[in-house]
């Protein structure tokens, strides 16, 4: 990934997951603070993840899907897995 003025580039996969995470969080009416708590992150770190500027590991993706009552595919793909 390239960088501009020393800022790291955004990984396209992290950006896609972050966009889906924010969309589902808003649809479910979950606050950023509540989601951050479920992911064991600060609200600022959760905002960075939603913006695609932070990588979520598999445990955090699992925690997000559990908190939002979603199947895992909802965060990692735009296509249903079943």
C-alpha cells in the first residue's frame, strides 16, 4: 500500500469490511461505544476500523457479528454464503 504524507494506505479488504460494519451497526441501532466494547476497542479505534484504517482480526469480526446478530458473511462479502 502506498502512503501520502506518511499516512499508511487503506487496505481494500479492511475498507470493505469497515463499510459493511458501519452500515450494519447503524441499521441495528448499535452505538459506536457499544460496538467498541464488544470488540474490546476504544470508540476511536472502532471508528478507524469502520473507516478501513484499522485491521480487525478474526476474533473481532466474530465478536462484531455476534453483537450485531449477523452471520459472518455479512461483514466479509456482499453475497450470501447460503
